[in-house]
């Protein structure tokens, strides 16, 4: 089976590729060839038990998607995106990659006359405030960011191209991924990782929102699990509503830091400084807090059950089990 | 005030233009110039109390939207669309006009550096079955037709371009308009008018669905009222959720024919023949039946209160008060 990962150089993409290389299969089907693609050529993972090709390019350029699916990969993971903060500032760039790019990928598949499984990473940013206490699966999509609008349009196209038999799509609305390893990215949600990651690494971190701010999380490990589960999911079972809100952990920023205190002690938790930033606060105020995620759970998607568990996964996966 | 009507040759467009010509103003602002646009040049209404320009062209062509807004119309009615049945068969054409065209219009406005009121006619086709008994305003958008997907993407773009201060948009999700005068169009919903219009004109009509099929309706007169109310609406009052489900009348096909019987007698009502068509039935099965439409009613949008009233309006507006 041939697999294509678009956006393979990103954090979730890299972790997905690591896991594919380790397991060598998806849903008991042996991977024979893996194509990695990003704006910069992703690391090629020479230790993988299958052929790995690494490509770079401009995802939204005309003809690019056609090039990517030339060998008709049976499974395509589409993770490429301009993240929320950047899409908010770079209006054209966000629309070009997140909407035009996704549409062109679907059109390329239509032209290629085969029907791959396409796993599309959408986001809970397709929802916009005001929200009910727990957001049901049938809550409307009124995004308050350009990123959320672009993802929501991508979902709609995925659904229609699936209904028309052009592609076999599954859209997964990822919770905010925390704790992200490495450097902060341009996402407005970056601090949701920083306030855990930096203190654990012995560094001070700024929290730009009030401790009472609640949000919806899953670990990078859970995100990779969602992607693999979506790749293997029975499309008939998913039905025509192909975009699913992933399960996650609902926690306040204050609760996150208290979980950090329980896991790593006062010295670590006290490295968080509280410095409200009105620009970040205004963006985050439009974000959802708690989801029901009933359909996705019923379809077998699994997330962590507490933020403490999320922190322990970070320590295990990124810090070799050790705290500075 | 300058006004532009895109899609002015369609049924609702023509009725809107008639009313603008009659009233000469919108919301107490005198209309000084009206531009009509469609794929074929609309009738120019020489009796109007303002200058009328009639243009034709390909709405989705590059540069076309820029041409249309060259004189910076303060109010733009965007009614142009490939209707549901045609968009379902003509995949490229539907996406090109309904999505690319709408997006290009928004981009042209962005480039023109002014902020008009844009009234966008969306549709209840943005919703897809299964539905609750009464669909609330915050029900999710899972359209089951390409037309519904295209309208839903248009709504999302309208919302984002409004949020960014590029345009001052109001999207109105029209109920199925009944009774449409004139010839049937390619919409799968055509019979919802035909089973009233043809019998009233002394002609037999075929109903391709079961009498129990329920749907959501407003008259052409109400549709024009929605458009004018949307043009005058205070954007601040509408808030960031700029797409509104219009009020309407929920009625079954059987109930429609019974209303016809009450208004026009057995001889007229018996002109309806019941001949189920599986293709039409499968499309209509995914359509919504009853909406709450709470926000739109609160914002002052008004529809009829019964299907009988809708029939009487048709007789008044189209048949000079007389029944064949």
C-alpha cells in the first residue's frame, strides 16, 4: 500500500511518519511506499521498512497536487496548513494554502480516476463563540478566524467530493494539540503548550490569558492515533457526515498548571508567569471549550482522560521520562 | 445610492427589480442608479425613477466582478446561482458560478477599497438530513447536495470577509420559494410550485413525491421582502453570525394540495397527479422540513403564516386575482 503525507515536516506529521516507520503498516495492510511532502523536504526516515520519498514544493501551485498523487497512493494524510495566527495576519496565504490547496488536491484526485482514503486534518476552530456549556456534534459552524473558515470550507468540499464518489474522505477536527514539543510556532494557541513545556525544561513561560480560560486538548500521541484510526475507518460506518469532532480533555489554563504542579512539583509550576495579552485573549475568547464528541467516540477515536495524563505523555515521549 | 443586482434575470431578481423601480428607495435612501446583471441581459425597466443599466456576462470570469462594482454600488444583491438540480449534474459549472464566482466577487470588493452591504442569497440546502423535528438556528451544516456545499462555503466566506471589515455582508437562507410563476426551472424543487401553479392555470401537474413529504416555504413576495430587509439591516445588530435562516411556512405536499382545494375547489386540486420519481425523492429526502428561524424573526424578517396565504399571494400577484 502506498501512503502520502502532505505536511509531513510539521510536528504532527513527523510523529505520524515515525509511527508509520515503526509499525510498517496501517490496519494490517503493509506499507510498500511512503511519500513525504512539505514546503521544505521532510526528513526521509531511512530506517523505515519501506521505500521513502521526500518531496518539497508549493502545495497550492497549479499541477502540484497532480504530481503528488501520480503514483496513486491509497491513503493520503492531508496535514498541510497555514496555522491560525499566521492565517489571521497573512490573509491571502491562508486562503491559498488552506482552501485553494485543499480544493486543488480534491480536483487532482478527481482527475486521477481512483478513489483514495483522504484523511483531512480539520480543527475545532470551525466553531465560534458563543457556545453552549458542552458543544454537541450537531452544533453549527460559525468560525471567528480565517483559519476556521478555511478549514470549514475544506470540510464541506471533502464531504461533497466523498458523496460524489470522487474520494473517500474523513475529516478530523483536532483539539488543540498540547504539549507540542520543540519551538513555539505561529499559532495563537502556542501558549497552551508553552506553559507546560518550558517549565518542564527549566525555563520560565508566559501565560497570556486568565487562569479561568477553558479549552479542549489532546496530546500529539493521541493526534497520531486519530490519524491512523481515520485512515482505517470504515467509510460506510461514518456515513455522509464525514467530518468528526475528535474527543479530548476539557481543562482550564489554571487547571493545567495545577496538573503540572501535581506531576512535577511547585518549583516547575511556579515558572509560569501570568501576563494577559489582549490580542491573544481576543482570539482565544472565540474558541470552544468542551465538546461532546459522541460520534467520534462511538466510531472508536480515543483521547486522554485528564490533562495530567497529557503531561505524563509529554514527559515520556519527549523528555525520556525525566523532568529538569 | 447605487444598487447592483447580480442574477437580476432570475425570478426573484426580476421581482426585486420591479419593487425597487416602484419604490425608488431602500430604507429611506433614494436609489440614484441601478445596475442589473445576469448571464443574459436583464430587462432594463425604463419606467424606473432612476437610471438603469443592464449588463450581461460570465459572472465567474476573471475581472468580471471588478467590472460590476466599478461604480462602487453601496448595496449589492448577489442572487446569481446554478440551481440545485443543475449543480448536481453539472459539477464544474455549479462550483464555478456558486463558489468561485462568489469568492471572486468578495475579492473584487476587497480590491476596490470600499465596504458595501452585500446581500447574499443562500439556501436551506446548507442543511442535510437527518434533522430534528424543528431545526434550531445553531444546527450544523452538512449539506447533501453540491449546491448546498457551494452555498455553505459562500456563507463562510461572506462571514469572514465581513469580520475582516472588507464587506458588510448579510446571508439569507431562503426557504423553497413557492409558488414560482412561469415555466419550471432546473431546480429539483420545481414541483413544489408546479403542483399549485399548473392546476390554477387549468393544467395537470405531476407530484413526484409522497403526500407526507414536508418542506419549508415562502412566497416570491416574501423573498423580495427578505432581500430588502437584509439590505437595510443594522450589521451590528446581526453580529458576527451573518447568515440567517429565513422564516417560512412548514407544510406537507398533501397539505399544500388541501390548501389549494380550500382556496380553489376540488376541480383545481384534482389536477394534481401523484407519480413518485425515485431520483427526485432521493434528493428531497435530504432536505429540511421545519425551522425555528428565531434569530431572523427577532431581526424583523417576516414570512407568510400558512400555505393558504402563499397560494392567495400567487393568485393576487400572478393571476390578477383570478382562477382558471
